[in-house]
C-alpha cells in the first residue's frame, strides 16, 4: 500500500538491474513529480550510483510540476544519453508521456557517430549523438573548418551489428540562403551550456559564453535578461550592466535545483537543445525571459529582435545590444541624401532602421546611428570609409 514516499534511488536501481538481451536497447523512462524522501536522498549520490550502473541503458526523464530536482533529472538524462522533459503542473501528463513513448517505441540506430567528413567538424550539437528511432529525423548543427565537398560517413548499431551510411555533402565558404542556420546552432549551444551550468555550476567562462552568444546572435538568455530586469537609460549603463550583472545573476549548483525558477530554466534549456526551427528556439527563450521579467514587474516591450540582432530601447534610441563603447559612432540624419546613399551601400541596414526614428546599429569597427543631428551629406571618399569600417574591412 502506498505510503506517500518517493524512493528515487530504489526505482532507478530496479530499472537499471533488469536483464536485457544484447541485441536490444535497454530504455528507462523515469517519471517523478516529487523529491526523494525514502532511501538515498542526496541528488549527487543518487546520480553517481545510477551513473555507475547505466551501462548500455538509455534514461529518459520526466519531471512533472515544480517539486522536482532538475539537477538530478538533467544529469540522469545526460549520462543516460536520453532527454529530460518537464511538464507544467497544469499540463496533460498523459499526452506528454504518450508522445515520448510513441517516439522511443522502435529504436532504429544506437551509438551513432560521424566517422568521416570532407572538412573538420567542430562544436557539433547534439555534442553526443543520440540514438535514432523509426520515424524520427536527427538534425545536427555544427561549425566546420575548410571548404569543399565529399563523403560523410555515419555509423550506428542495429541489433548488435554496426551499419554505415554514406552521403555526399558540400561545405561552402558561405551560403546566403542558409543564414538562419547560425542562430539555430547558437540556440543548441546555449541550451547545452545552460544545462551544463545547472549540472556543474556557473563558472565565469560558461556564463560569458552564453552571454556572448546571446548578444551576437540576438537570442534572449538568462544572462542577457539583465536588459529586462532593469530599465536601461544610457549606453554607459548598458556596458556596466554587461560587465556586472552576468556574474550577479549566475545561478550556481546546487542552489535553485527545485522550484518554479529551476523548472522553467530546465524546460527552456531542453526546448532549445531540441529546437529544429527559429520559431521554436525563440519561443523557448522568450518564455523563460518573460517569466523572469514578470517576476520583476517588467516586460519585453523595450526589446526587439531583428534578423538575428537584439535591440534595446535606450531613451528614444533603439540600440543594438552588440554595440560597445570602443566602437566609433557615425551619425546620419534620417531620410537625408547621406542616409539613402548609406542604405544603398549597405542594404542590410534597412531592416534595422525600420525600428524607429533613432536607431544605433553595431558594425565591426564602427556603429551607425540614425539621428536628427547626424550628417546629411558625405564628403569625398567618406561613404566608402564608413562602409569599410562598418564591415570591418
């Protein structure tokens, strides 16, 4: 008869002790709506003991409601090469679990790895390739060194046998038709980094990388949320907050392993790690930041994301969050001769300048600010110099 206790360690021990034929893939679905209260209760020791016994097993964790330990669920999923999913208290648990069961019912390939590629692949995500199940599509994002075409060889195990698959691919120096891919890669990277922070603790290097990726690719994160938490009234204040707030805001394990904040952070990370579209990645990030802002009585109304850039409204100026005080600011009067010549020379500027009457856009070696007091006409050679500075040429 149930006594209301939650014996997480005992449940994991029983599941991981099961005997499974060598040609089959052992799958463990671990669902909980509470914290350990019977048997071993220390999350670190529970994770260590389970990790020592995982073997070939895959662990998929489900946290239902806010009263779960996100550190434990994330770590079990990471070491068990599965996924961690979080279901809100008011959500349909049966539907969420059913969707996962339908997905993992029929394993197709296990222990995947990329054996060969015509270029050097770096920072690929998922960093450890997951198993593939029938009816599922695996999308891998990464960066590469070099250019050219050739064969990609991927191997995996099916029924105890190793199988290899070969496909030809081209890796160009650039591809304008795929400009959305870098932001998707960055979303995956941020998702993995924020999970790593929850599991290992918030080192300055990890927090800095999340913050820099968020600013570079226009992705809202918990470490750029200082832009939401406090009203920004000057570019100097923006620079100061960049330097100070990430360290103050960094959550360190084992703090904030449970509760609504930990739950929402973990759910956002999981969603970003699995995002296959910009809409999904943005929705996951904005949901989390919206929750942070709501807790402080603020909102996202003074922030805009435009084609991969994040803009913050400082006074009356929409300011590119990537702008640094070290960048020279070149001011141009709106709808002047100089303005239209600049937009013709830098067509991509037009999409940012639609934000409002005053906009500051960061470049490589100079930023461009559209303001009423700006120049109306260029001197000989000045426009070319401005374009080169903005592009970093």
